[in-house]
């Protein structure tokens, strides 16, 4: 077993001093970082956009989206159809999705994609499906589904939302139920 020698006093002072200096430097850095985050610290003011640099968007409320989705689901139910319904906002973000009792598992995503497609082009998806003949690569756009069953919702001529329905035996039925949902808005 090798023998251990006790470090000299000079070595202990140097090592202790270096450790103390490292701790002090770390503490100073922490204090400096905290000072910039403190409420009294002076920070650059956030940039403020002027009115001419902004746009405003009209959006459906959650209550209106739910009302439209329920109306579409009820229209399908009256015909004995099990469907899913999705309502998306102007940006294609899902606001409400209802999966009817007994609706197939594929109908949930299909309804969302139909609604997204309808709002993206501000046109019923049955009309857009016809455009695939001239431009077949449209179907390659992520998140879209060019099958009948989606209808846009507009305000002042601009799209503000869309309703997509999926799960009925035909796209024509899906789209009829989507239009029934849109029809309850504005009443």
C-alpha cells in the first residue's frame, strides 16, 4: 500500500483559494444574471406594431362551432347515419370535433381533413375534388382530403371556418350534413 503524504500548507492554501475564487465567480455570474431578470432592471422596451401593420380576423366562437357541429351530427342521425364532424377555424386549427356513436375510426381524421381543405380553398370539397383532374398533385398537400363532405363558413365574403363530415356511405351525404351544420349559423 503506498504511503500518503499530507499536502503542504502552501498547497492547501492554493487549492482552497482557487476553490473560493471559483465559487465567488459563480455567485457573481448568478447575481448578474438575476439582475437582468429582476423587475427593477432596465430592459429594452418591447417593439410595438402600429395599426397599419396589423390585421384582424373574424373567428367563430366555440359555442357557434359546437352548435354547427351538433346540427350536422343531428342531421346525419335523422338519416340513421353515424358520422364524425369537425369544425376548424380560419387557420385550419380544429375548434370542435364530435364523433357520433358508432362512427368508424377513420371518420374522425377524415372530417378534420375535409374541413381543413374547405377552409384552405374557401370552397366545398366536392367542388375541389373535381379540380384534381386538372391538378392531380393537389392531393399531395399535407392535411388535405379532396373528398366531398367539407363546406366553408364565410363572414363578409371571407372564410372564417369550415365544417367537415365523414362516415356516411357517400361524400354527397357527408356534404349535405356539413351544409346543415353551416345553415344554423347566423340564425
